[in-house]
């Protein structure tokens, strides 16, 4: 077994453990930190695959901005006892587990039935430049809409935390 395979399995365990921690954690702040661990594991997998730009984007946007947004939103919005929310109802956990099993089965079926090409794709000479042209050219509207949605989520969390007092 090569070092790349060992590294891949370690990073896969970190990523899946972080995702499982998000799902099964009873404390929402811990779940947010598990989410950060899962995001960092995915970023490390991107680096291992040679997709440096995607790894940096994963760290900056997801592990950085989105995780901080989630943590601040949780800390600003929750005022009362967190155990009284419907997220911790036993029925909700069973429904979530059932949906997760069904989605995993569908994904596994899709992966097993897909015939992947034996050859690798041609490597672009400047993948970061190509990505920049796409993000700031063809997909600039989607890029800006995502930024506005994050800003609206932050403002909404602050308004909810304030409680409408003037």
C-alpha cells in the first residue's frame, strides 16, 4: 500500500467522522466544529488529488467563512435551552437516519453502476486561470448571489438575536 493510499484513508476517516459528528452530536456548537473538521478533511483530500485551487477554496469559503457564519448564527440566535428544540426529538433522529441510509444506498448504486473511463483527463496548463475566467465570467451572477445570501444570513441572525427591540 502506498503512502498516498494510507493518507487517503486517514483523510477519509477524518472527513466521515466529522460528518457523523455533525449528524449525531447533541450539542449544536460541537456539531458546528465537527462541520469544520469535515470541511478541512475534504480540503485535504482535494490537495491530495492535486486540485490545489479547490483545496484553497474549500478552506477559505467553507472551513472559514461558512463555518464562522454557522457558529455565529447559532450563538446569536439561540437564547433558551437548546434541548427543547425539535432537532433532538427521537423521531427526528430516526427520520434523519432513514433518509441518510436511503441516500447512501442510492449513491452506492450510482457509483457501482457507472463505468468510469480508464484514462485520465488532459491536464489544463493553467487550471486556476481557467477557474477564474469561469467564476468571474460565465458564473459571476451565481458567485455574487452566493455572497449576497451569506450577507443576508448574517444580517438575519443579528436581527433575530436582537429580538426586534429598538
